[in-house]
């Protein structure tokens, strides 16, 4: 089964053709980073207009690279949420029109479920059940993937998400948008033990909190500036990156050990591209004795291939959308 998928939840317009949920026939991404960089973040109105201009172009390119015509696709898929409402609406309406014109079924996909499904593209042998650390700009979750499309929440952030914390830390260091990847690159040159940041104490055994460490980091930078010290931005980036990665990894290890390491662990979301997090999670899983699955770097951030993969399993459950499909910007994952 070949699915033509479209992703437009934030600032990437992407289209892909996926076969049987596991094989990438094409994967096209138009990034809007340059459009938003001067504003220090995504401007929803600009994002929506850019999606309007790009949807047709990336879809045609995805079909061309897959060696297909639209009529060769068995179904179409689109991200319905969560995300920016205008960006989502652009993609949803485009694909509703295309599905109607082509007489093809349309499959609605949860964006975060797409991130989890990126693992099926990198590791076709992966099957539920498995545990998954979902880390992005808006999500920091530990979930049990019980079956395809069936998730049980085990732990989550009680305040900020990890990706949001990275963006705030990048801003105070003067690292341009997108902040998370910028911190990751700069931190490779720094000493993660140059300064000490507090580790939060949280009531939930598997829950996260990044608000306190973010505030402590901002106070550290301001204190150094007030003392007239030259900021070693590489060290500061490394210290913050390490603090976030350690917390994410420690809670994942606690969960694995509590369960007796009976299931493999996977990662998903944009922050799963962070090099320190990948290193720490791999070392931890090696210690515990479980397999770690990670999407290829290019499949960690927003893309349509992951949407096509998730759509395949959604379709197998008989879930398709009609002409009344609407964007759901606050759509929950679990």
C-alpha cells in the first residue's frame, strides 16, 4: 500500500510517499527557517502563507521522486494536529481537495504519533510493545506503545517541555533561531561540568520538570554578566544540554529498571536529534541491557515520511476522514 502524505503543522511543508508503513519511496521537505529567523521564532501568519505556496510543489515533487502519478497512490494522509491552526488548516484543506478530486481515501494523523512512527522507517523490524521517550518543543513524555496506535502515558513534564527549555536557553545566549540545534552544535565544543545546575525533585516518579533548571540557567548567565565575566557560551551550552539530557535519561532508566528491562526503548521527536541525548540514552540502554531504537537524524524533525508511516496503521484500523475533517491545534497524543 502506497500512501501520499503531507505535513504542515509548523514551519516545514513536507510531502512523502510511504509503502506499507515501513519503506520511504520519497521524502521532500521545504523548510521555512530562513523566513522566520529574523523574528527569532515562527510567525504563524508567515508560516501559513508559505505552506499555501509550497503544498502543491512538494506534493508534485514527492510523487515524481517516487516515480508515481497521483492515481497510483492508494490513499492520502495529512497531519490534523497538534500544531499551529493556520498551518494545519492549509495542509488539511489542500489534502481534502486532492483526495476528493482523485477519489482516494484520506487518513488523518496525529503529529506526535507520526514522530513515534519514524522509528518504523529507520528500524523496520521494530514492533510493539515498546517504551518510547517522546521529546519535542511541546512534548516530553514517557509512553508505553502497547500496539500500533495504542499508547499509555507513564510520565510527562509537569511544566515546560525539553525543546521549549532549549529554545529559551538559546535565546539568553544569543543563539539564533532555531535555538535547540544551535545549542547542540555549540555544546560540542564546551565543558558540560564547567558549572553546576540543580536537578529538580518531582512528585511523579517518571515525570519531568524543566522550568527550574531553565530559570537557574538564566540566573547563572545574568550573574556572570553582572560580575563582568566573559561568557564562555560553549561551556554554558554544554552545561545546559547535559542537564536536560541527564534528566530525560535518568527517568527513562528508572522506568526500565522498575519494569525489569522487559521491553526495548525508543526515542521520538525533534529533540531526539540532540547528540548528547542520543549518547546518554545509548549508554544507559547498554548498561540496562535493552535495545535502543532511534530515528535517523533526518527523520527526527518534522517530515511527511513519519506521517505516511503512522497513516498506514491508522488505515488498517479502518480510520479515514470525510469532507468534514478539521484541524485540531490542541489535539492530545495520550
